[in-house]
C-alpha cells in the first residue's frame, strides 16, 4: 500500500508543470535574476531569459535586458530548443521566412539573433530553457556554445535540487553523486567504445552517435546527422529493417533484433554490417526510439573475441547506469522541495569575467575570489581566501568604500565609483555590493564586483576638454566663454564684469604672404601674450578666426579705467 501511494505521488508530480513545483521565494527569484545577468555579460549579449515549462508553455522566472513578457513571443524557438540536445542557434531570423514573420522578429525589440539550451532533469526530461538574444545578427563561437551548455546544466541542477523533499538529505545527495558517477561512466563508455553505436529516433533521424559510428560511415559528424539512416540502405534492406522494428515496437516476443544489411557510403562503396536494434528504455517521448549497434562484419572476422567482450561490458554498463538513473530519479521525485537554496559553484564563469568578483563575510574576510585578482593585484585567489579585506586591498580604497560596505551589510544593494590606488597605480573603480541573505535573514556578508573604468573616465575628460577648448591655442572656445559670461551675469549687481573683444589687424595678409602655418603661430603667440596681460581669475577665449574675447569679472576690477576705455572707444 505504501509503494502504491509513492507511485501515485510520483505520477501526480510528473503531471505538474516544472514551475508549479517551485514556490515563488525571493531568494529563488534573485538567484535566476543573477544567473540571467551573468549569462548576458559572459556571452556579451544584451538579453537573457530563463523560463520553465508550464503546461507546455514557457513561463519566465528570470530575465535580464528585457521584460519577462517577451517569453510569450518565443514559443516557436522554445519548442525547437526543447527538441535539441545541443544549443539551438538562429544567427539571423530574417534569413528564415517563417521566423522573419514571427512576433519575436517583427515586434519590439525586433530580435534577430537567438541561442537557447534546454534545461533538463537528471532523467533527461526537459523542464525549460535558458536563452540569450540580440536585435542584430551575431556569430556564436564554440566557446560561447559551451558556456551556454554549462550554464544550462547548472540551472537544471539547481531546479532539480530545489525539488528535493527527503527526510534524509545526505542519503539523497549521496545517491545523486553516485548517479553522476555512473552517468559519466555510461557517457564515457558510449563515446569511447570501438563499436559503432547510435541512438535513432522514431523519425529515423540520428539523435546521437559515437566516434566509432562516424568512423564506420567514413563521414563527418555534422553532415551525417542531417541524413536519414533509411536513405543509406537499399530498398530491400530498408523494408526488412522497417518490418523488424515494427515487430520490436509491438513487443512480439523480441527485445533485440539482429539483421544483416549493406550500407551505401558517400564514396559509392557498399559496406556489409550486422545491425542490432533495441528499444531505448526509460527515455522520455522526445528521445524515444532505438539503440543501434552496428558491427563491421569484415572487421568482425579479425577481432570477434575482443569485440564481443567490449559489447558485453557496454550493455552491462548501460543497464547498470539506467537502473541507477531510474532509482535516483524516483528518490528525487519523492523528495520534492526538502532542500532549500544551495550555492552553485560559478567559478568557471567568474574567472572569465574582466571584473573583480568576491564574497566577503560579515567579519570582512574573503571567502571567494576569482582569478582576476591574480591579474590585477598579483595575488593568487587561494591565498586571498580567509584574509581580511584590509590585508588584501589598499588602505585608501578600503576607506573610500567603507560607507557603501556598511549599507550592504545592512541589506542594501549599492553601487559606487571611487578613485583609489590599486596595486600601486591610481585608478577609477566602479563597484557593486550585493548583500548575501540566507532564508530571508539579515545579511551575513556581501558579494563584491569591481570594474576598472579608468580609461573610460580619462576618455570622457579628454572629450569634455575638447568640447570647451580651442584645439590650436588651447584657450577656452566660444562655448566656454558664453558659459562663463552667463555665470558672471547671474552674479547680480554685487559683481563687476567687463568684456573685451580683440581682433588682429592685418592677419589676413600674414596668411596670404607666409601661409596658414605661420598664421597659426601668430594666433598662438597672440593668445599667449593676451593671457599674460590679465589676472589669473579672468578668462581669455578664442572667439573665432583672429578674434579673441576677454572676460574681466570680480569686485577687484577698477571701474575708472574701464569707463575711460569705454569712452575712448566710443
């Protein structure tokens, strides 16, 4: 009776959407919001979304760079992503007539690039999707694909752990560890065995194949996966294989069928083979199909004994791994939501970010530091862990960020930009402090992310100087003069101000006679002489061409000479 109740609970749980198994907890939402931000930054794409399956529809649980309602426009992409083992990538949606007319490409913000990876439980069941997007077409490198796969696996693992609800947490975690070890053994055996093995779907398309299978067909992997296995057979062999598989599907007393066929290779040569086909057990509908073991009968005559031993070991490993996977999955489903938030090791991602990333506890000790500390400070991250912040960072930097640290420890997320000495050089640093909370308790530390914006600040200063100064003489330009004049006028009747307009007589003759370079030297010398004739607080500006303006302001101006000069000019 107890076993029946457990099975009923498992079946009921499997009928529930993945998102329904998780309560809307604040730490849960914050976790996936952080994951989407990290994914967008790591992959250098502006938009990132994590969604879980809800009765066949994607439901966003985290988004960066867009609103969560964008998930309603990605259903076509969502369905195709869940059908792929590898990342589903659309470099330019406008190159596909169907996708170009879809709501994601035609609506706001007009997405053209898309890359998504399916999130899966250990049993292989898809539970959602992680995707990144851009409004412009993009290339997606092999490193970016692998990083997207790693992020998808970590998110799927996190969702699986949040679904646990077992009275014996340690026992379940140990089972998961054994499951991972057995699965790794299965994968290694599948891909490294010298026997050609392939998983063929019910549509006769390739799902996966090992290296020996690729070698058998003397083909490269990518083009081979785009073919149909029936197209590689003659008509008689194709009919025999289809009839045998039909008998296998209907369970007519046959678990594994064996038949001899002849494949047609791409070099137009024929290659005889003995094919063993078995139903793929314990797989979800998407991965349903058959396991094909393809024996090279010509090579079999030379190494039959060794191959039989490897085949027996392979089937034993597959059976053992499948049984371990099945039992562990049952424990996982009956232990829903026992475990709380778990810390996911993101070092592989953090070490590739061009920022300082660290976790500092409430005692101001480093508990985590990424590899950027080695590049910026010359300190190994392992040596930093356990040390106080003032033992690692410069004193003036610690003093500058102390008010922000206090706010972070009080539970507030803060951003700052300060100038400080970093490893002996003066830098401008922009940082983010995120308080760490566990089970909604007060902050027991904070996450520290620091970016070096020195070059950006210097560029802004140069651009600001160029906007308000004459490039030839270095004097303030007309725009700068008008701003200072406006300030002097705003000073009111308490201040005294005078404006002098100066032009150079005969300057055109200098340009015409000696050339513009000589004319430029005259302008520079005139600017220098005019500047020496005024006080330090007065403004000399180049108005235009050979015209200069001087702004005299302040209570120290003698009104009498100014009035005399004005009368003479009149």
